[in-house]
């Protein structure tokens, strides 16, 4: 009986360690705030681990029109916010692409992507980092 109690204590300790380890390995969502003005975003690059959960708050700070943010996740998949006027914010939660690489994000209001609010001018990239 004494041996069974000791075995039970070892099993309990092992299961507690395994559960604790699993909980410790779960990464929390990373909160990021991005502001979109009339011609640019305030972040020039985001770096994320492949598949990392991101919690984006997009804040409109443009004076002349509403702006949004849309992330190209590859394979024709995108996620984005509704347009935000001055002082309005929208939240967006998603996982970074699993495949490492560069992924654009841009304003998809009207022709903003083609004109100025896009990844190459002034520069905005979501980078899935393999390290």
C-alpha cells in the first residue's frame, strides 16, 4: 500500500509538471497598435513567429478620409478592419502565416493601396520569422 501511495504521488507530480509545461508553452496573443494617417501607417514592419496569434488595434488618425488595414496572408487569404475615421479604432485578431516570408499589409479604402497606403511606400511588411 505504501508503494502504491508513492507511485500515486509520482504520477500526480508528473501529470502536474506536464500540464504546467503545456500551459507555460502556450504563448499569449501579442497586442499591437497601428495608426493609419492620410498617407502612411506608423509601423514600417511587423515581425511575427510563424502561426503567432496577433491582436491588432487599428486607429484612424487621418484628417481627410477614413482608412483601414488589411493583411495579405498568402494564398489569396486576407484579413482586415472596417474603415476607421479620425479617433476611431477597430480590433483584429488572426494568426501570422505559417510559411516564413514577407506579407504586405495596406489600406483597402478606395485606391489607397495603389496610391500611398501600401507596403512599399512608405513601407509596411508582416514578416513571418523562422527563428
